[in-house]
C-alpha cells in the first residue's frame, strides 16, 4: 500500500491537532466546561471544520478508543480461518497492543491522556462502554462468520465475552501514570491472555 497523499496527510494532521487540543482542554478545565468552539479555536479552525471530523464533543474524546476497536476488528477479519475463535481474537488483541507499543512518544502520550480523561469523566466512561458493547456485537458477528454459524450460536458470544474480559483486566491493572505504563499494559494483557489460553486447555495448571 502506498503512502497517503498530501491531502490525506493534511487531514490526518488536522484530526490529530483537534484531538490533542480537546484532550488538553478536557484535562485542564474539565470535559463538561469545554466547548467545541474552544477546541476549534485552539487549532485555529472553525467549528464547522471541527464537525467535518467529529460529530460531537464525545466523539473527539473517544476517537482513539474507537480507532483501537476498529484496528482489532480489522485484525480479526485478517486472521487465518483455521485458527480457533479465541486464538484469532487473542492475536487481534495483541496486535492492538503492539500497535500502541510501536507508536512514537507523542502518540503514546496522546493515548494515555485519552485514558485519563475517560476514566475521570463519568459521561465519557459510559460512552466508552456503549462503544465497547457495539464493538462486541461486531466481533460476535465476525466470529460467527468465520465459524459459519448464526447469531444465536453461543460460541461467538462466549469467545468475545472472554476476550473482552481479559482485555478489561489488563487495562484495569495499569493506571495511566505515564508513558511507561504502555509496557506494563502490554505485559499485563499478555499474562492475562496466556492465563485464559491455559485455562481453556484440558489439565491446565496455575503458573
């Protein structure tokens, strides 16, 4: 795949600038007190330009969260068909974390800022949970497609519930106190995934 053109690079630059401005304002003065006009002004664009990128203030706050979910779904869709459902989904979760680890310092810091804003804002936390549930439905549909089963099959529901619980455990034990937390997050997720994989095998034992 070729490099994005100038137009796409400029759009991505503006999108990231809006995200950065929003996160800084949310951390500085609070999510509720921050307006779209303030976010747009911080980037020296019009509110109309803001709405070309994000439908609402919540959307900009949760944009990185949603990007990660999209990346995980795309990775799952690309996994080999012979993999078991949980193995395929585990690789998709790992790929999402690896993507974060490979980002530069600015992108890591952006991710951690977004986590801090979400964790400290009840309305955004609720919004992130809604999006998690929406993404779980899409993951279930993808697992069902891979298995050639229907939406009423218990297997896709079980596999997705297990994988998302594993991811949640990993995130909950890595509070956002700095960029170095991404290493702790990756290690925690890997350990939790490995525990889940062992527990699904006959005769498993605790480490």
